[in-house]
C-alpha cells in the first residue's frame, strides 16, 4: 500500500547511508587477531570470491549452465585420467546430481504450504520429533569425554578404510581435490554408495537434505524417535533404513547408539560416516564418529562451539576480538554481571538455538526483569514427544524457579539454567558460511542479515552478495575463519554469525553444521555451492574443494515479515498477486488462516510470511523486496 513503511523498511533505508566507523579504537585482542590473520591468507580469492567480486568487470556466468554435467573426455592427461577413473566407478544407473537453479526448495519452509497450524515459526522449524534435546550442559556431561589427539590417531589407524576411502587412496590427491568440474564429478562418484548414518532427521522442512543425498546415491540410515516424520522417507524410497530410537535416557544414549550402528554395519555394510544437520545432535554425533574411528571433528571443538561462553574463552586465548562476557547461574549473579559487562548488553542461553531467549537489556532494573521473564519463558518450553514442537506447558503445570525446568509425565523437558551476558554489539549482522577441509578453509561466503526485531533479535531478512564496505567484509570473513580454526574444527560446513560493529568485526556464535532457513539455497543460487553436498563429503572423509562461480550467479534478497499487531490471521490470500512473478522465487505464508500471531509489543513476534526475489543488481533486489513488503497488508483480526 503506497505510503506504508514498516519499522524494518525504515531501518534499512537509514542503513544505506550509514557507514561502519572503522576508525574507532579497537578493543583489546583485535590487534593480535589482525596480526594472526596476516600470517596466512585465510580468505584466498579462489575460496572467497565474494571478497573480490567488486574488482571484477566480467559478465556474470550463466546460472543455468554453471552446473552442466555434460560428459566429455578432455585432452589434458590428468583430466583424462579423472574421466577414466570416473567411468570405472559410475554404473549406467548413476543419477546426475546437478544443482537446480530454478525455484528453490527452501529449508524448513516448503512444508508449511497447506501444512498444520503454527503458533510461531519455532513450532515448525525449531524442533525435530524427539522427546529429549541434547541441549543442556548436563546432557553433554552424560556423554563420554573426547579422546586425545594421539588416541584419535591410533584409533583411526586401526580402523579399516571404508570402500570409498580405499578407492580414494589410489588416486592423485591433487586431482581429487581440484576446484574443477571433473574433480567434483569424481568426488560425487566416491560419495556414491557410501553408507551414512544420520542422528535425528531434524524438522520436516529438512527433507530436501535427504532427497539431495538420495540424488547423490548415498545409502541413508536415519536413527530417530519412532514417531518422527522421517519414517515417511523410508516409505517414499528416499532412505534405506529408518531405525526407531528412544533418546530420553541420556545416560545410556551413547552406548545404545553404538550398538545400533554396529548392527547397521552387519546388515548394510561398513558405515562411512555419522552426521546430523540438527544442532542439538552435534555433541552426540562427534563422539559416535570418534569412537567408530570415522571422519569427524573433535568433541572438544563441538562442545566449545555449542557453549557460547567456551567460544569466547577460546577466542580470547587465540587473540581474537571478543566482547566482555560473564555467566549468570542465578539471580544472585546479576549485580556482578552488570558491573563486569555494563550496558547495553545481551543475555542468552549458553547452549540455545537461533535467537530463542536472546534479549537486549539496557540497565540493572531491565536486566532483573528480563532475566526473570526469560527463565520462565525459555525454561517452561518443553519438547512435545508426539509433534516434536517446542511448546509452553499447560496451565496446571508448574515451573521450578530454581532450575527453570518444567517436567511432564512423559519426562520431556527443556532446561535453561545458565545464561551468558555480554556487551551489546552494534552494527549490521552477517552470516559467514564456510567449508573446511583438512584444517583449511576451502569456501566462504558472506550474507547480510537485516536489522532484527529487538529486544528479541527476531530475524527479518537478508541479501547476498553483501553490500557492506569490502574492508568490513574481509575483517568478518577472516575472523570467522580464524575462530572456526581456533575452536579446533578440521572439516565440514559451519555457519558463523557475526557483526561489523563500530569497533571492528565480532563473532556472535559458531554453529557446527550447515545453517538453516534459506542458507543452503542462498549459497547454491548465488555461488553455485551446495552445502549439503559438502557436508556429506566431509562426513565420509572425501576431500572437499567446491567448484564455485567467481561471480554471483544471482543477486538474492529474502524477507521474513513479522506480525505488526497481535490477533488472528484472517486468510492467506494476500500474497497471491506476487506468487506468479518470474523474479519472485517464492512468496508464501508461514502461518495459516485462523492462526494466532503476536507482535513485538506483546512478546516474541510471529513470522507471518516470507519471500525471496532476484534482480540483476543486488541493490535493486533489496529495493524490490522492500517495495513488496510496503504494498502487502496482512489481514489480522484483533
């Protein structure tokens, strides 16, 4: 509607003329971090084309042809060897694993078209179908401690090579790891017929992960709760095995998982890797892979990334810039926290997921009120064992103020005992998605996140490529790479959240897995890199060096619109006129007619609809998606 301007639109408009003050004095540690980054080129051109895109004056590549899988035998002897090897390992039934640059299947969202009711997006996107979450520190504490480097090396040496790694051993390493189409084809063929075990499928919107693995001819085994949606994947022929598993007894979950995987090896053949795309399973996955002698990252690295305070400690020891922070275990810690950190500040659960329970505080009184509220709201959330949704307890259930735990008859609970308070970071937020191989970063891309809805830090939208000054982009990418390395990660896909503040680049958190939401599709559509494929390669121990475009294939802007007022959504017809436009990749509701929605004035706001657009210029894409938001009126009954 003409003249309509949301708070987000206003903030974005102001942000276009605001530059990050890179001349401000940097906090302690920044100089050391900068010096460390200069010792090696942590963001080389071939891995980070996003940092050099403004230097290029060539026309963008054709997105439709970038992943062309046409089979030719080149004249180059090394390339010819690769082609010949590829034919040896590729039966005629091989299904081409090309990237589809058409309308994307977006992580966690397509399933909402005509799906069941949603009180807020956490209900559909925030939880798998499992009665226990692995979220609290006490859950990790029940798992075995990680092995030392020597113990890992000895165990790995004594573990027989998987069939794919036996083949890999016969090939020239530089050819398999080349950044070419031929090498990518060979990596895909090495991945073919590998047996990968997934611990918890995640929410239903992650179905595309298993469909992509099926396209790459991976043998997929999912271990999940018996009533998980992922059982349907077996009936649909997407996976080979679905194994129902009770995760509620965390004291025995590791040993029981090991027993199940050993049984899988007897029935399906040697397991090539264990992995999960679900954040809360990472601690268990790292220990299973380690104990089995399979590829994977040290549990210490995963634990440090999962615990925000540990992440800060590791960064400080490595001389990387990190904001002041302190742990809050109880209300008695609040005065000390306020004195140490100061205001404005942010409090967040140390092992939380996404922005759940993350709130800005501006003074002592505000801190005390918010802390009490967050303990009750986050601590009272439970995981429904039937639906897998995070939900608030019924009225007759009680919250334990001391432990912030609600327990139901079935024993499920969501625990949020410890929070971290840290300095509020001003400036624009970004995502840096990186791929590591043998301890080195082989791919990275930066995406701008739009202003969050405070005080809850609810996400709103993003664009890629970034429009931040190149100096800030480089600082953020270098800090992200150095932080992932400092944590001890060796291989895999990592989603790093950061900010370009008035006193330099800062990291918010490191996720030890591929990002959710539109992250996979943004990287795939803009740079031609499929993060699902790279994660599968890492899990199987196959070298990763993505074949990627040196120029943006598309300019993407995506927008998740929050409810402006609290009430009941009348209908979802208000988006119809935009859904058929060629430059609108999707425009769809996230709630259904009749659902209750909440505005920021009344609590954590509800995402009502989302859209993604593409335009020849990134600034045009941003303005276009903003113009759609201004014209759409959400029909809500108050």
